[in-house]
C-alpha cells in the first residue's frame, strides 16, 4: 500500500497546479468579457492543471444540444463530435448526469463502442469528464483525454472536480457581472432614448400647439411611415433643426 508520505508531494504538486490555473483564470476574468474566450482559457489550463492530460475540450449545451465550445486540437473536437452524433460518450454522460465520469479505453468499448473505436484509432486511451454548470444558459462538461500509457489515477477525478467547481463559481460571478453590466447599458440607452424623444416632442409641441401625448403620436406615426425607430427619427429630427438654425454672426 502507498504510504501518505509517498502520496503527499504529488498531491501537493497537483494542488499547486490547480491553484495556479485558477489564478490565471482570475486574471483572465479581469481582462476578458467574452465567455467563449474564457472557456478557451479553461480548456487550455486543464492540460497543465491535471496530471496526465494530453488534450482537453469543453462541451456546452444549447437548448439541450451539445457542441464543443473550445478544444486543444481538432482531434478531440472530432471525438467530441462522435459522441454528439451517437448520443453516447463520457462528456455527454457527465453533462447530462451531473456526475464525474472516468473510463479507460477497455471500459469505453463496453459503454460507448463507436466512440471507443474512434478513440482507439486516434490513439486516445483514457477519458475523464466533469460536469460544468454556470447558469440556466451555460452548462456542459470539461473533458480530459489521455493517450495510452498515461491514463487517469483515481486522484485525478477529484482534482478535475475541484478545478471545475472553482471555475463554475468564477464564471457564475462573472456571468452575473456581465448581466448587470448589460442591464445598466440597457437603462442608459433607455434614458438616452427618452431624452432625445422628449426634445423632439418639445419642438413639435411648441411648433404646432399640441400636447405631449399628441406630439408623441405624431412621432410614432411618422416612424411607422418611414420604417424607422422612434428614437432614430427623433435624433434625425433634432439634428435637422440644429443644422437649419441660424448661427450667430461673429463680432
């Protein structure tokens, strides 16, 4: 039996790798707003963070349909695609069951024969997938592939699970930040739209002696006739007035 002393250093080294990967992800979160770019960062880090990983990919589900959001090579993108086509494989099992999946090529032959045949032809012999859940729109799995002779130890599963859990928390927080930023941008846009529309209404009210509601109705009717948004029509209207206004002569 392996002693705790013998397991200690490899475990500490592996935890250091996972910690370093998460620190790199935290830096990327500070710089990047594109979720796809962040997923790409995660995919690349798995190869360095988890011992024995030769290739990695990230599967995401869109309306229940899986696709590979990022991969370290075209090879694993193709193997992911075999799983999607056959609706069978470790990444789908992890994504759909919410449980970590670890399998050798021999086990894969029993569970997912078509995927196993393609994997053996591609010289991939071990598979490890951890479920990934960010929010109601973003879920899937982080997938690790190893060539024959590497394999995945029992410890590698919890390590990938630990990394995935931290990634979920980081991406979930980032997703909420982006949602809040998007809402703030929408509110700013709404306020700006209201301001320019109010300006146009004021001009119409003064020129035609109508109420604010009547002025808006005139704007809305004209926007329908011209097939243009009310805000865009109001901006154009105000710009035309400013352009036609006489400029004060220089003294």
